[in-house]
C-alpha cells in the first residue's frame, strides 16, 4: 500500500496542470473521410435508406433516445472534438452523416487508455502485453484520472497495466461502445424507429460506431500497434516538455499529412470473408500482417552490436537478425564502408529506408528510425489504411435486397451475398415520416445471390408514401449483416 501511495503522489506531480482543449487527431478523421468517399456508403444511404443527400445528410441526436448518463457522457466527449476539423456537431448536436463517422474515428480513443485495446501482434497472435510494473501502475492512475478506469480498478490492480484486449476481439467486445454490434443495432434502429428524429439519432450513432471500428483497423497501419510496443513506441519524448510524449511516427504523419493530405488508395478493392480478415488472416495479407512483417517500431529495433575491425559483413548480418525480437522484417546488407565514413546509413527495404544505423563513440553499431524511415513507412501504409477501411465499410454493407411491386403484390429479392439465416420486417411510412410495421414475411432460406426471398401483399395504412424493408441475419460465413431497402409507393400496390 505504501508503494501505491508513493506512486499516487508521483502521478499527481507528473500530471500537467492543464489539458488540451481538443483531441489532437487529424489523421484518423482524414483516413476515415478518404475511406467513406471511396466506399459504397454514399450510395447505400441515398438508394437504400432514402436519404437524398447521402453522406452529406444532416443528422441530429435525440436526448430522449438515451439515458441522461449516456447522453451527457457522449456530449462531454463530443465537446472535446475540434470544430475546425468539420466533425464536431453544433450546439443542437447536428452534424452531417460523414462527420459522424469522422467523429467516431476520434471518439474510439476517448479516453486515451482505450488505445490499449487497439493492439494486435500477428507473430505473437495476441494484443498488448508490454508489462512494466511501476510504469503500468502510473499509467493506470492517469487512466483513472481521465475516466478510463474506476478508482476500484486502480486500487485493486485490475485497471490499465500495459495489457489489453486484442484489437480483433475489441471490435466486437461488449465493453466497446463503438463496436461492430453497436453499428448493426443502431443501423437497424435507424430503419425501424417510428419517427424521423429517432431514426436520425440512431443513424448518427451507427455512423459513430462505424468510425470507431475503422479507427481500430487503421491503427493496424501503425508499427507500434502490431509489434507489441507500447512503452518504447508510444511514450517517446517528442518535444521540450516532459509531458509531450507519444509515437514519433504518428506525430510525423500528423504534421506531414494533416487531415486533408492523406493519400488515396490506388489498388484493387480489398475484400475479405470475415471482418477479422481485414486485420489478420492465414494468408498474412491483413493490414496488421502487412505492417508487422514489413516495418520496425522503436521497441523492436535490433539491439546494439559491438563493431570490430575484423567484423565480417555476412556474419554481422546473421548475428543481428538472429537477435531480433520478431523474425520479420529482417535486415539486408550492412554497409561497413558507410559506417567507416561516420555517416548516417540506411538498410533499404521493399518500400524505402527500413531503418537507420551508425556507430557511436564506443564503437557500437546502433539502429534507429528517423524521418526518412517514417516517410517511407507512411507512403506504404497510409494508402493501405484507406483501402482496407473502405473495404471494411463495403463488407458491412455487403448484404443487399431489392423490393419491387407488380400486379400480384410485392417481391423481395436478395441482390447481395448469400444469406444463411435472416428475418425481415416491412414498415410503412406516411407523409409525416412516421413508420410502423405492416408485415413480417417468411423468407425462403438459404438464399443465393439474386434469389427470391419472399412474395407478399401487405395491407397498407391510408396515406402510405413508402415501404421500408429491414433484414437481419447471417451470411454463409456466419457473419452478421443488416440489409435495407425502400420503395416509393404513394398508394397500395394495384392487384
């Protein structure tokens, strides 16, 4: 107890007197905006959900749709967002659809201690586990001050301790406010809620959750997050202040590209059968896989090596590679001639400088990362973060349905991925935007692509202007989906 009391006092001394007014997060909103524009979300919102402005549709939160505690908590977090970024709602909590997803890409890391759940190391097949007892206790206390941990969690040692839930599990975890399940639930409610205000509220939350999931995926394009490197990778001293700490690579990216300079993705569409496949998979072409085996982080650089006049380059290279904490990436040739000139030298990788090295005064060969290395890493990984993010959005929207009317009634057809299980609800909307259930047709399952799901002839209330169909189920890979479509009817279909 005495030890914890000392650490408590130390933490109080280390906490800055003031905190930043806004979350300094230009990169994630920029990556998310690029991904949104490259995805099918705009078309989905316009064609399937009936929102004429799509990504640019204004959506507001409804206080009565949430508990006072949850609404106040969300409002507090939203007030931390930078209005200049275009993703902070106005005083009435109204923001355009794209802005809500960009906001979610920042909210996913409020409080900052949630970053511990944004790690996944493919070679080790686990999340963050970078335990350092004293430092872990201090960081746990800071997490308690920020609201990430409770007082009970801190004093019982169950709070932040430099370990975390793997990112591949966190995106579906029950304690994650902005999870895949949260997206599905809110998207379904945005169709079935009875009033326009409630539907706007739930769609805004669905888009926030989408941004939160994208944030976790985008973190797989940061080497520290996929090489189990919190202490060395995320606590680097970045400025003159002792409190200015973080990832030097991410600070470089933020300053070089900002929010609006994030590069586009030029490759083929990224498709996977399951959401986790965008992170990691057996083919090693998930975003975490690519980043982990292709780039170093500060804490996984080769250890210093004593250099002798008789050092053999091949033997030196083998000795360095044999001592790596993770087998890949491995080093290519070491340029001894460059070292003898006392210059800064580089090991070249597939995408540019992999790391830098030089000899210190004690004759030790030391490795480090500098801005040339960061620039090469960013040129490779930022476009991939955009491409994988847009691919994940399209994956979440992969289920498509079509509703058509003829003289015999209505026909519901599967126009997306094969459906294994599914349930449908048909809602009628009147001129005031109010919706109510008019049918729950039994579906013909399993349904392949372009397979007919149901034919039915519901009795429509007077004044019906449109029909909306909501289908929830699982695909052939047991992945959950939500599918939506609508049909402007104006009146009951003629027989």
